[in-house]
């Protein structure tokens, strides 16, 4: 499901119901957003409005390093807070925390499990689900 369809669902039945101006940011396997201004979908001049996953998050990470061009997967919002990044961060932390409830599943983590534990107050999952990696 794309962030745009999530946005329309929120505007139809959810928190954005009866709102004319809305921005929704969706974090899943990637990161995206939907923008509605005056009740109309805002697409931008090149139909890319809301495509925030590749927004540069740090100029140092976005510069070529060791001969690698900047588009090789570092320095972008999605590589910091998308589902894969969250799972990778938790996996690295779990290698040190063998008593954590997710340790047995460290090879097959799901973002849903991480978010569920974060909502219950788990420190590792809370830290990882807010992009602090």
C-alpha cells in the first residue's frame, strides 16, 4: 500500500476526515508522504511531491566516499528511518542483548513486532523506531 492510499483512507475515514489541508508521512518498508492542499492532492511540478524517502538527511553521508557515488544507499531519509533501517538497527543491538524478547527472532524481525514492543515501552524498540540509529 502506498502512502498516498493511506492518506486517502485517513481523509475518508480517519484522523484527516473533513480536513482540507493535510500532510501524512508513512513509514513502512520505505518512507513517503501525501499532501492535500485545499482539498486537492498536491502533486508538485514533476508529480514528485511527497516523495521524501530520498531526501538528503546529512551532507557528509550524501557526498561520494571511497569512490562510491552518493546514491548507493546512504545519507537518505529512507536509509535512516525506513523499515529496513529500523530492523537493521535492532538486529545490531540484539547481538549484545541475548536476553531481549526479540533475540530468538533476530534473523527474522518484523517492523510490526518492533513497533508493538515500542508501544509497550521497550527501550530498545522505542529508541530504534524513532530513527536514532
